[in-house]
């Protein structure tokens, strides 16, 4: 990362601030940076004396928030109409696509993403390059290839493995590539022709082995699961998050509450399959029953108190990178409280990703700050209007 420019602001002032935890908004707020960390956050009238006279940026009409977090992206995929056909053939092209898509997230104020499935080590490499300051992008928590069964969903973004021993080996292979989390494909998927999206793809002993091995190595597990049986098996195995979860039953919701696992509904993936003009008719047809069950499943989960995180599945058909703010708008439209919606894309999400010093505005946290035009607490769509983005205390937009 280039050294901090002395003319860059270190104190931000705005009429509203949300700290990401779900706490009430702060009016006439200030954030003070000390290098790449936050030194102080609070009402501007209480700003410590040492910060007076430092370079200041006033952001009239804006809300300050933590940089946003998207817990489910595919950096190698660029939202073409046919996921399987549109992922580039060569590793070099996929890596270049991942670099460009990472940049799209950062421009939109997304400073942390979890990549849940690449053909190989592309997203891991992008994450390392960001870390080294070689390229601009959000911090990337990458799973490497998703673990999927023979005949299962997204083999072109995955590693095929069957049986408990192969599942352990697949976790180790990803760990060896530098993966810092694990994605398992626990059911069929809408975008894999000829495969029932609700079918549970792995047996309980297989998922138990995968999660046990991942946790033993310190890697958290995200499970793609659409049907009830797959959600149950993944939660019983100890998965840390369920992705999609379009058909949730009472047992699923009880297991979420029992285990503390997070629910990432990825409304954007389903919405764009249904709305995208270039998405093939067979994919829309297959998505319809899941689409109808999706909002009621989400509402039941919210009502029960399941921990919600925001993920977009960016890269899937017509689902462009850098749009987690729109996912929050969808979550709120489906019934989530605005402050809980913001928390789902900030503190709750960062905590799931093992990054508790991100996704929150407080002293000591990373100086990743987003300013958006408008009052988010009063109008959640303000989140989709970024005006300034700071990463590690440096203005990147
Ligand atoms: Zn996905």
C-alpha cells in the first residue's frame, strides 16, 4: 500500500453515522484515523483535542458506515447470461477477470469479500496481491474451488470429491493452495441442468468429515444448500453459514438457532436469474419454485432470530459485482429492520469471516469507511449511493 499522503483527511465529519453493530445512529459524527486504524469515533462535539486542526473531510448530507462486506462472491465469474459457459477457459483470463471484479467491489464501497468458488487459486491469488498492495481491491477471504460431488453442482468452480476420506483430502488440498475457508455444495443448484436443486448431494458422514477436517485446520465452512435435507445435514455437521436456503423448514430454523450458524439468503442471485433478459428460459423455469419459497423462508428465519448475513453470489447470471448494498435493500424489503440489514453487510458478516476488526466503526478497528449520500437509517436505498470510500485510512474513491 502506498504511504499515506499528508494532505489526505484523517478526520471525517458527516451528519449521520452507523457503526455497523446495529446501535442507534450517531448525529453530527466524526471518525478520526490513525494510519490504517480508527483512533476515535463519536459525536463531533466530543472529538478529542489532539484531533483538532488535522486534515478534515466534511461530507454534508452523508451517512458514514463501515466498508461493506459481501459474504458470497465468485470473482472469476463476470455475470454473463450462462455461468457455466461464461467462466473464462484459461487460468490467466480468469485471474484477470477476478482482478477487475475485485476492483468493482472496492469502488462500490465493499472492502471485504468472501469468494466461495473459483476454478483454481485465482481468488486466493487476488487476495494475496491486495494484501501485498500490488493491486487495488477488497480484502478477500477465499475458499478456492468449492467441494462438490460427482455429478454435482458447479464442477467448473469446484473440486469433485466423494466419500468421507476424499472430502477430508479435498479440504487439505484447498488448505494447501492457501484457502482460508471452505465451500461445500450440499445440494443441487438451479444453474446445473438436469440436477434437482433440492437434492441433498452429500450424506451426513461425508459432511461430518468435511466440516471436522476444515474446523481442525481453522477454516470455517460455507454450505451451498437449497433444499431442506441438505440444510439439515450441513447444519448438523457444523457448517458456519448456509448459502441460499430457499426452502427452510422448522427443523432447519431450530438448527440455525442451536448452532449459531449464519444465513446468507443471496436474494440477488435468484432475482437476477428471474429478471435477467439474457438468462436462458430453462434456468428461469427451474428457479421459479425456489423463488416462490425464498421470501417466506427468509421471513420465518428473521422472525425466529436467525443471524442474517448479506451475500450476493456476484458473478452469477446478470448479478454484477459490487452490489451488496442492493442485497441489503432486498433484505429490508423482505422484512429485515434497516439497522439489522446494515449489520448483515458489516459487523455480522465480518465476524462470520473471522475479521472482527472490520465491519465496525470503533477505536482500534481497520479504517475502512464508506460515505453514502443520504440518511441510511431513514432510507436504506442511500446505501447504493457511495460518495467516498476509505480503505486502511486511504481514500480509494
Ligand atoms: Zn455461489
